[in-house]
C-alpha cells in the first residue's frame, strides 16, 4: 500500500482504519481499490446498513429457484474494472470512497428521504458531491458510473427488444441524472416513468 499511494493518503488510511477498528497491518496489505471497497463496507455497517437487507438481496432471495436471474454486469467485471486502474486512479478511488462515506454519514437522513420521495436531483447532488469538490475524481466517476450506465442501458435495451418481461434492479445512482440509465433510454425513444 505504502508504495502505491501518497504519504498523505497513507496517513489518512491509518487514521480512518483506526476509527473503524481495523488493524493497520490488514489495511496496508490491500490494494487501494480493494481498500476503498472494504472501508466503505465497514463504514456502512457501522452506520447500521446490513448488506443482507439490501434491495438486491431481497429480490434475489424472492427469485431464487423461481425465476431466471441474469446479471447486467458480473462481480468479476466490477473487480476487473477497479483492479485495472492505474496506481493514481486507485488512490483517487480510495479517496472518493472515503469522502462519499463521510458525506453519506453526515447526510444519511437527507439521502434516505430523497430516495423515499424519489427526489432524483437531490440524490444526484449528494452522489456527485465528491466529484464537484475535487475535479480529479471526474475520470473515476466517469469509469465507475457513466461508462457502466451506458453499458447497462444497452443491456436493458436488449431486454426491451426481446418481447419478454424483465425485472431490472440497479443501484439508485445509476438511474439518475442526464447520464443515468433512465435518460439514456429516454433519449433512445423509450417511455420511462418514475413510479
């Protein structure tokens, strides 16, 4: 880790890992992209979020053994995307993950209220806050969100052409904004409604 990130980021990881109760030795053996995922996961657990109660897990358990389940993108694809980032981009991803976790922790009630009420503009503002505050993160956000949105929208379009019924689940961040899946499909002429 120490050879892949700046001294400032290294010290930040030591501090934040300690706050989350994670041993420094464990943290320093991880690649920056994996550490970003790990710290985010632990942070969300500390905020009271249980991944076994996520909406994707809920529907996967309902469909298990009853419905065919297709992936818009595999976990392997996501890991490869992150692991192929340069050292600089992995460090930026790690910093973005920490900033987003801090912002979400402070604004959790606002974020949940925006999600419940369907306020996509508020969700978008909160999700892009790190990128707005630090323009170095725009290329990371482009790869992690916008590029994936285009690919997922293409897959959804394939589903729409198949004359079958599909139920698609993606994270809220992929649905919002001008570069979100919803707008991509609208621009292609599909009628998309927010319920």
